[in-house]
C-alpha cells in the first residue's frame, strides 16, 4: 500500500512550497507548470515504491534536489530552439522538467531499461507527446543520430571530460551542451577544458548557484560545438570512462 497521498492532494499540499523555491532561482511557474511538475514528482515517488528510481523520497527534499535542481537548466535551455537530448535522464530530471516548462521535440536517453520504461509512463500520464524515451548506451545512440541535437543536457552524470565526449558526435554544429555538476574540482575543470579544445568546443559560461535551504552548490557549464573533433567519435561503449581522453 502506498504511503503517498493521492496525486491531487500531493499537488495541493506542495504547490506553495514549489512556487516559493522556484522564485528563489528566478523562475515563475504557471498553474499548469506547477501542477505538472508536482504530478511528475508524485509519479516518480509512487513508482519508486516498486522500482528504484531515486534515493530521495521525502517530498520537500525531492522538490529541492530534483525539481529546483532541474530548473537551474531552464534559462540556457529556453534560449535555444531545435531538438534536445537529456543524457542519463534517470527518472526524467532535468528532461521532463524542461519539457513541461518549454515544450519542444526531445529524447530522454538512459541505458537502464527500467528507468526508461518508467519515463515512458510518466510522459503518457503528463501528456508530453513530443518526447521519445530510449534505452540505449549514449555511444551507440550517437552512431544513428550524428549531429542531430541542438541542445544536450546532462545532470550529475559523469566527469566533465566524459560528458563532452559523449555529447560531441550528437550535437549539431553550433549546438550546446548544458552540464550540471555538484562539486567541481579545478583538476576536473582543467581536464574538461583541455578535452573541449580537442573536441571542437568553445566554453560559453560557468555559473555557480546555490539550492534553497543550503541543499548544496551547483555548477552549470555551457559549451558550444564550434568545430569538428580531432578525435574520431563515438568510441566503443565504455571507453570514455575506462580510457578518458
């Protein structure tokens, strides 16, 4: 038996909390956006009782660390047009959040089939018709979708250099990678920027932000693909992490 209230009660209970926290990061939510964001979270927490989607199960903490954390991507995301890809989407963060906020054709990609099947259900329930959910390794997916995406997002997925490698063959020339990181060491940033030069990227911005309630620091890094890579990509699945550039 679920310990969650029904969906409508959940939305009514936490709507004020979500609106207040969104305002602290500069986002004003419409009634529909607020309802859908909380409905998505309810669906995630409900599904999590059967399938492991998140370790964060307390609703207020999940609002901050899932929804608000995802909304940090919204400013740079909405500035661009064209198809987007959310790499390592997990339970749909930030991909479903961004689709709710600013609908456009997109793909939620994750190698874990159970999480992708859950995202398919979430999208159906939320009426998100432009989103495709795919269970595939990013390196394999890149072989059939080369230079297709205008924007790629990645939230707490992998070291920066690995993210840059994953995204490069999938991004169209002039496209953007938006990477969300927690702690970012100088070594990771330096290595990432060195790899970016080899892969044809230009660093656009780095913004350091704080989640509400002292829930943590976040780094939002944006890179633009401005040239072709000097390294043949994609490499074989797993090589980016086993033998980093």
